[in-house]
């Protein structure tokens, strides 16, 4: 039995186990709405209180005045619970800051490499003197820097910061998280260097040589050990849905990466199947659970209001686990792979509408009557936009998997636009919002220049809009031109040129936004601006 079939069989067995676990949870009352479970992220007295550390206190007060009042009785704050949260934040502060600092570094590296690669698409004779600056290498440097550097470090920072908060216990084994993060970033740096000199494993998203990938895999294992040890030592009975997403995401990415990087196992068509099994699942079973889990924490926390339906959040988790495993096969439509494999992928791609709609209905229900608070809260703006783009990218992905549409969009810039809608407009927006919320609590310092947060938001929103719209139109026209047998192939290239220029304009705006963001991050780390009153919302009350 070849490796591709073994991978598919393993995914099927895992899904089957998950199905029985889901049935068991139904028997224990999953469909009975549980408002208490939805409120576990709040200490007593926090419901109804807005909380966005990215805001100066006067603006936070104005936001509080704008909240639509609830009829819940006023409950006094519990200082013991607040102190537990402060202790949890302190225990994770240094590892979290390290992850976020690495994320910012790789964001700039990836942005610069991506902009160079984009410009070379319509200025092909630019920077041709060095092999590492050729499109094939610099584009791959961009891809690995943003996937493994920016997005992975940002995701690990969120997980390491939120797990102690959600489990109401200090981070256990922080040294292992630090060591794991160090190994991951050593692997990313060495891997990008290897790619630049032409040493790769030759599979998209898996270009880093397996000899270097060992560092990344071991790093993930160490972070997982920290997360599991913290989970075992928790002080809560109920695990909030974000914990489900985070723990599953850590286990999924470790399994995915190790299986996909096994040396001497995947060849030929099996290699292509494994490649897209990993490539799509890296988004769907690593970055998506982290981003969705983050939204389920930050969105209600900011507005001081529990999520609308806890059951929908669990439904979204289980259906994501059921349906995403084989989605990547739709990238192989028309290739020398079994028809049942691509058909299964198409079916699962369409079924992904279920977890996406469950999440979106929950998000809109939670924000009902509170949408106007986005005018005050920058974190809320990033989170709401990220959640909306999750809906848009997932629905587009389900449609793109259909053979009638895939025939036109396959091998075109349309696919690149779709990838950025998911990885950037969804995942990166959530990461930005989370960092704006977390860092004041991590560093016990205010964001020194709040207007830079607004500037960053509009630069990246305008940039990704130009990028996505331009490449979507250009990619569709490119696909139609390639399908027209009466037209020479070069027509399909020429028709994309104006849209590739739009891509570079959008990419330039996003890159400027990233430099604004990282510059603001550095200013805060260097202690520009005012010190915070404390590391938690009720710090002043505790010390008064």
C-alpha cells in the first residue's frame, strides 16, 4: 500500500474516532445550550465591561458608554480571579513576547521578499544577477517566511498566552516552550537560507529540507508538551471551546508536518497527493483553528458579552475536524490521480460550508447590536474583519473546488488571490488584532502611538483589497485565455500584466503597513509612551 493511501486511511481513521467522540458528546448533552460554559472566559463582574488594552483609558471609557446595556444583574468583581489571571499572564509573558518578536521579524522578511517576487512578475529583468533573487527562490523565501515565520510564531504566541488564562493556571514548562520556539526559528532561518542557495525538498509549503525540518518538528513537540502539561494542571472543570481549537491545532500540525516530511517515502503522484494533503491542511487544521479559537475568545471579551451560542461553536469545531482532512485533493483535479480522490475532496470542500456558517452565525449573533463598537476598538476591527474574511474565503474555496470553476481558475493567479484571502485577510488580520490586545498585558505598557494602529489597519485593508480584486479578475481572464485554443499562450500572459501591477501596488501598501506595525511594536518594547496602570483590567481596583 503506497504512502498516499496510508495517509488518506490514517485521516479516515482519525475522522472515524472523532465521529464516535462527537456521538458521545451528543449523548452527554451537546445540543443543550450552556450559557455558563460560554461565560467561563469572564471573571465575576466582567460581563458587561468592555476590555481592549489597545485603547487609552479615556477612549475605553467612551466605548463603555456606547455599549448597548444588558439586563443582567451587576456582579461585583472578584479580585481573586483577577489575581489568578495576572499570575497566568506573568507566567507566559516572556515566551509570548519571544514568539511575537520572532513573528514580527519574519513578517518584515517575508513582506520584502514577497514584494520583490511580485515586482519581478512584470519586471522580469530586475535583480537577475544573483541566483537567490530569481523569482523561483525569492517567492519561496516569501512563502516560508510568512507561513512558518510570521503566522506560526504568531499562532504559538496566541496559544501560549491564552491557554494559562483559559485554564486559570500559570504556564507550566515555560522553558520547554522557549526551547521549542528557539528550535522552530532556527529551523525557519536555516530552511530559508537553504532555499536561497537552491537546496529544497521541492514540494510547495514543504520546501525546507527534511534534515532541517527535524528542528521544526522537535520544536512543535516541545511546545505541545508545555501545552499538555498546562492542561493537566488546569484549575477549571470546563474547557472553553478555544482550548479545543488550540490543542487540536497543535496536535494536527505536528502530525501533518512529520508525515509530510518523512524522507524517502513520497514519490511521483503520491508526492503530489501528500503535498496538497499537507498544504491545505496547514491552513485548515493549523491556522484556521487557532484564528477561530482566538476570535471566540477576543470577540466576546472585548465587548463584555458571551458568545451567542456555545453549541454552534462546538458544532463548528467538530465539523471542521470531520470535513477538512481531504480538502486539498481539489488542487489535483485533472491530474493523474484516482477520480474518487478528487471527488471526495470536492464533496468535503462543499461540506465545509457547515462549520463556516456555524461560526459566522455565531459571530453575527454575538455582535448583534454591538457592531458600532468597532469604531472605538482597533482589536475589534481586526477581529471582525478576519471573521468576515473566514466566511468569504471558505465559501469561495468551496466554489473553487467545483470542476466547472476549477477548470478556469486552476494554474492561474485566481488561486493566489484566494490563498491570500484566507491566509492574510483572515488569519493575519486575527493575528494583528490579537497582538494589539495581548502586548499591553505582556509588557505592562501602553501602545505609544494609537493613531499608528489606525494607519496600519487602513494600509493593510486597502492593500489586500487591491491585491485580491486585481488578481481575481486577472486570474479569471488568464484562465479563459488558456482555455481558448484559438489564442496563443502568450495572450494569457499579456492579459494579466495590468493586474500583476495592481498586485504589486497592493503588496507595497501591505508592506508599508507591516513596517508601521513592527515599528510600533519596537517603540512599545523600547518603552516609548506611558506605562500601563497594570497587567489586567481590574488592576487599579486591586491595588487601590
